[in-house]
């Protein structure tokens, strides 16, 4: 008998500001009895909701269950910075922007496939603009090194034939209300999401057609005859097909051993403040031109009030457990980054701080495909869970249902995650690299 089990489950760090400020009150029940279905989707994140939605399109007559180990919107998907990005925005592994134009064009095509799919869900489910806002994003540079990165980025965008706007320090100040940035690049295709609310609202609408359960961790799955039994503490689900949409948690079930890197990154959300204190655009999102630098978002919360989000600090923890010291140190860095950029707001405290998990592979490849008979993986979003998770969730159903898809062919041609050194060596190496890049980032961090 084939069986896979996990004794470890996601642990949340701090208070998730997105979840705490969400308007959605939707919750789902705990699984407390046995169920039978055609499809079980494990994980209510971007991949999970996209897989469930695609199943309602391709297998509308089948019984579908969507389940999560914790509360809806509490996991990594509801903790990220909420950038659904269409064009590449980080330097590739070779250290430059220009060595992989064909690969980047394929990536853009795949990302836009995901954005189109999510946009269709947003339209169908009446998701409001403050939850899903096609506003574009800034790539901000605060140092000569950051400016050099953006110079190369412009060359890449031009080689790709993509639209962008180059911004000087005055224009950056007019948008952000901060004099911190020396230069920037605006690209128009990014969606800014309130991630926890996006997950909750779409899951609520999906629950009209499928069964949804939360706070019900799957502890073991085993193959019996032509179906899988998935066991929780209070019941089991017998399913013909199972989709793992759990990002890095997939390794706790024994899959992709020594192939995935587990990173924690941390965010803080300010208390509401009066817009008269900080001029600039009502809402905007900024990623640093330096990949290790600080991400900033301004979020409009009422007619005259806003919040600011700061995200930085990365730490590799291969056991998927964040250290309290990592969290405390990140909060100190958030405070410094916040005051340096917005000195007029130095008396505005953070109301929420939290950590979230990021899953990477060394070569940027997804953990995607059939793991066992009728057991599938749509995991490892490589730091872009909003768009890559959406894409993987949709395409894994196309694969499982044998639906014709040119994008599936392109996605399956991506190489598989490469083998890593033992976990302790991977963790040491990753953290040394992160530390060095943080030290050399200067004001970009």
C-alpha cells in the first residue's frame, strides 16, 4: 500500500496585517466526518483556489473538495506583499538581465495567462478594486548600485519590447511622497492585491459549487484500490484525484527531498495615518531595483486615511520553522526602513508584523507534475506566489484532465528543480549569501 504522511504543519508568525484588516468574514467548517469526492485540492492559496476554479470549469459535474490545514487567508498566500507581476523584475541567476530574452518572453506569456485567469475570476465574482487593482508598480533605486540595476532593467525591457516609464527623483517623490529614491522605473501590468481578502472572497464564491474545509490538516494519504484516502484528526476524504497546492509544505510529505529552499520573509503594516501628512498618489507599490531591497506599498483604507507596508529581511530555514530572533530582528529593520523613507511618519507605529514562507528552487523551476497515480503537485512558486501559484493551479488541472493547452506544453518544458546539498549546508550557504547581499545593499534595504 502506497502512503505519504506529515507530522509537521505550517506555523504562523506574528499577526498577519492583511488578514486583520480584511473586510471578509467568510469562514469554512472543520472536517468532522468522512467524505467522498472526485477531486481533493489540498491548500487554499493562489494555486489551490485556481485549481478548484479550473475544476468547476472542466469537471462541473464532479464532486470537489478544497481543504486547508489552517484558517482561510492565514497561510503564506495571505501573507505576501500582493504583487501579481507580469514582467520579470529581478536579475537572473547569471547576474544580469539580458542573457535570457527568449526565456523571459515565455515567462511573460505564462504570467499573463495567470493574470488573465485571475482577472476572469475577479470579474465573475465581483471582487472590488481595492482588493484587486491593476495599477502597475515601481522599481525604486536609492543607491548608485540600485540605479545600475535599473539601467540594466531598462535594457531588458527594451529588448523584450515592453512598455515602461523612467522616473527621476522628483517624479518618484511626487508618486511616493518620499525623497528617498533617486530613480525609478514604472511598469503598467502589475496587479496590486489585498492577498488575504482575495483568497477569502474567491473561496467564498467557490463554496457555492464545491465543499470547503479549514483548520483540518491532512496528516496522511494512502492509496487504496483506485482511490486515495486523506486522513485528518476528525475524518477522512476518499478522493479519486488529489492536488497538492501547498508550496513548500510539500517536502513535509516526503516529496522533492533536497530540491527546495525554504525562506522566511517578514512584513510590517503601519497604523492608519491621515493622508495630509504624506503627499503622493493614493495607492502605489514599489519593489527595490536591488532584489534584496525593501518592498513598500501604500494602501488607501478610507477617504482620508492610508497605511504603509514594509517588507524586507530574508532567512533560510530548511525545517520550515522561523526563529523568534529572526522575527524580532526583522521588525527592527522594518522600523529603520520605514523612518528613513518617511521621516514625517516617524511617530506612526506599526500595528501588525508577521512572517511568511517562500519556496524556491535553485534553478527557479516549479515543483509541478504527477507524483504518483492521480496524485499531482502544483508547488514551489519561487517567490511569486500570486502569479506563479495561480498559473500552476490552473495548469495542473489542465494536465490532470488532459485538456489541450499550449501554455501547459510551455510550462512543462521548464526544467525540474535541481538537487541541493544536504539541508544544513543549503541553509548555511543561503543565509551567508543573503547576509552578504543585505550588507552590500546599503540604502536599498
